[in-house]
């Protein structure tokens, strides 16, 4: 009898009742949270906090340059080769296949950045950018075939897109997490300065380079001009290689990464599925209009300046048009810190919708050759409000409405949907234009569509997105960690091992003081 009682006591000591197990998990979580400082309270100096923000985000300059440079390149190839370029799918393929590559790159690097490394995912994408930017400039068909040259250029841009795609789930996500170490009240602007503002600067620089190169080469040597324009795209990724090689993983990622543990997707979808859908829809709508307008803006300007004008002049007007991205992006970065990303995004898309409707209503008079400056200014305001709202804040919303453990993949899905929107827009935009029976209607229809979609975005933002504060990254991590504990997952397996060390130390201290009531073997996530 005494032996049976001893066995029962031993068995009850090795298996904790559910209430005791929950209490032990809560104790472990409490021990961890008391030992971890908020991200902003690290001991790093001023530039130690900011250099990772710069290194992670600045690569999006390449996105802006390489995607926008194809606008002037399309204009040059159309001028050089006429129907040989326009009669087939060459023009649309060269414009659109980079977006298909970006979707592949975003999804691939979204996984690797969560489960392996933000730093090395970003570094590899930088190498891909450099290699295929160079190959695009040297695209050449077999035996000098013109169609072979177009096919090679399209193929290289597809692969280039994979490198650009890595900048989103690895670069932008790393940038957002690094801003968590900055002082409160300045985090949103630093994220925007080195993500969306970099894309806008890349766009403007692409047109400045195109103007200078086309002017220097003259219309007699445009065959060299388009290759030089694309070739200079190797400079931005090359300038970041060393900085990214020396980069450290963001502090939030070191604390919260899933690593090789299986992601509990049912719990993730339950908590964040609807948010991800809403953010993805807003990003799809924004890129559908934004990238299509960006690529075809040179073509639009080409239609309203004298046909005898030199090629470089249309690119010069493109500088003016795309420069309007900058004040919207800069203003939005400060407003986002003051009002918050959700309110700033909503205000931006509503103002863009109003401007777009005005643009469509007065497009006839504005499109006359003598009114090209007025056209550029009104169109510039349309672009500027787009940057103030979704341009600046959609990435911020995507990065801050989810926990660090899944941020790369969550951001990847949302941004991939944006690129799908851009891909669709490059094909649908000409269809919308061609549906107009007159030249004025062909200019009006895209603005009617884009403005109506902007109002849809506004409704999604206002009614479906949560409020986002300066400390949302920390808050979402705590919320997700608590949910993991409630669903029986061992949060000691998150991060780089420091959590397990803290808990083990706490267990030893508890054991020394009061003895262990029971033992629990940690189980892997999922």
C-alpha cells in the first residue's frame, strides 16, 4: 500500500494539473518581461540606433530607380524600333515582368527573413540586384536578333525583380524593427525617410539621369542612351553591399524570431488574417494606380508636348512631374508621427481622390500643348497626396499590425499583393485608356478609376484598421506572446536563446528557494 502511494505521489509531481501549468507559463512570461527592456531602452548610441534603419531601408532607392527608369527606356525603344517594339508584347513584358519577379522575391525572402535571417536575406537580395541590373544594361539577342534583345531584357528584369522583392520583407521589415530602438515621436518619419522616400528619390533620379543621358547622346545615339540609363542602376546596390555585410540583426528579431520552429498558422490567421487581407487590399489598390501612372507618365507627357521636341525634353518634364512625389512623402513622414499612420493614410487617399476627380473633369483644357506646365502641376498634386497617404504609410501599417515572429511573411503577403496590383495595372492601364473614344477621354478614364479606388481605400482604412501607436511593435509582440502561452506554446523557444536562459535561471532560483513542484519539458511551437 505504501509503495502504491509513493508511486502516485511521484506521478502527481511529474505531471502538473492544467491550472498549475497555466500558472507556471504565466510565471515564465512574467519573468521574461521583467528581464527584457523595451526596444527604445537599449544602450546603443545615436548613430548605432540609426545606421541599421538606413542600411535596411535605403535599398528601396533601387526599386524606385530601376522600376521608373523603364519608363524613359520604353519611350526610347519605341522611338528607335517603332512597330517592331510596339506590335508585340515586348513593351508590356519589359515593364511588367519585373513586378512578377518582385512577387517571387517578396514571398521567398519573406520566409527566409522570418525563419533564418533578416541580414543575410537582405544581403543576398542586394547581390541579385547588382548582377541583374548590370545584365539588363548589356541585354543582347542571339546573332544580334532584335526580338532576342527584347526577350533577354525582359528575362533579366524578371530576375532583377527577385532582388528588388527582397528589399520589402527583409529590408523594410528590418527598418521598421530598428526604428523601435529610436526615441518615441520620431519612429514613423525615420521609417518613411528610408523606405518610401527612397523609392520616390529613386524615381526622380531616374528621370534626371534619363534627361542628362538623352541630352548628351542626342537623338542620334539613343541606342547607347537606354543601356547607360539601365547600367547606372548598379550604383545604388553596390553602395550598400559593405554596410549590409556589417549589419546586425534587429533587436526585436533576436528576441522574437520563430527560427526553425513551426509557425502556428491557425492562431496567426485567427488573430491577424483579417488585418492582412485589409492591408493587402489597400496596397493592391495603391500600386495598381501608382506604378501604372509612373511607368506611363512619360508616354502621357509625350502626347501633350510638340511631336518635334527632342526626346530629352519629355524626360525633363518627367522630372517636374515626379518631383511632386517628394513634398508629399516628406510632409507625410512628419504628419504620420503626429496623427498616426491610419489617420494620415485616410486623409491622403481622400485628398488624392478629390484631386483625381478634378483632373478628370478639366483634362480637356489641361491636355492642350500650351498648358503642359499646368497639367504637370495638377497631376503632381495627385501624385503628392498619394505619397502623403498610402505611399508613406501602407508599409508602416503592414510592419506594425503584426508581431515580429511573423512580420516578414505578413509583410511579404501584403506587399506581394501590392506588386500584383502593379503588375495588373501595367496591363489594365492601356485598356482603360483605349476604351476612350477621344484623346481627352483616354486621358480622363484612368483618373476616374484611380480616384474611385482611392475612396475604396479610405473606407477600408477608416473602418477596418486598428489604431497604431509609436510602441505598437512592442505591444503586438506582447499580445502575440500571451496568445501563444494561452494556446500551450512554449515561448522560451522564441528568439536567439536568451529567453530560455532567463527562464532557466528563474527556474534554478525558484528551485533553490522553494524546490521544484513539477518538471515540464518544453514542446516545440505548433
